[in-house]
C-alpha cells in the first residue's frame, strides 16, 4: 500500500491493544461513526443537569478538538471538560493517571 493511500476496512479488523485486550472494529461501526450527527443529540443532552466530558490530549481516534466543539455547543453552566494530558482514546495508557 502506498503511504499516501488510506487503509480500507472490508468487514472487520481485529487487533490487540497495547494493554493486551482484543479489539474489533467493523465496517458498520466505522460507517455509523462517520454518519453520526451529534447535533441530533444535543437537544437531549442539553436537558441533562450536568455534563462531564473527559478526553485524552493524545487521542488519535477522536481528536480533542471534537470534544471541545461539543462542549462549546453545551450550556456553560452545565458542562465541565477534563483533558487528560498524554492520554489516548482509552485514557488508560498514560502516566498522568498512574501517579
């Protein structure tokens, strides 16, 4: 595969995460995430009393900017955003939460 070509997923991809757990990502999962429109959920979320968003600064699955954009769409008095430095998507592979 050329370096500038994106990888494709046929049906599913299985891999072992750094913590040793098996993970499976299906083509359907990817399509669902790509077509997810968070705006449709905002009206329901806004009815919630308090919202806590936790995100890793080193997340390569979902950029931290996405969490900040979601937070900015929520009422300021109802939201709290916590960015865990050096944490990836699963938030567990960082030294920051081990100390």
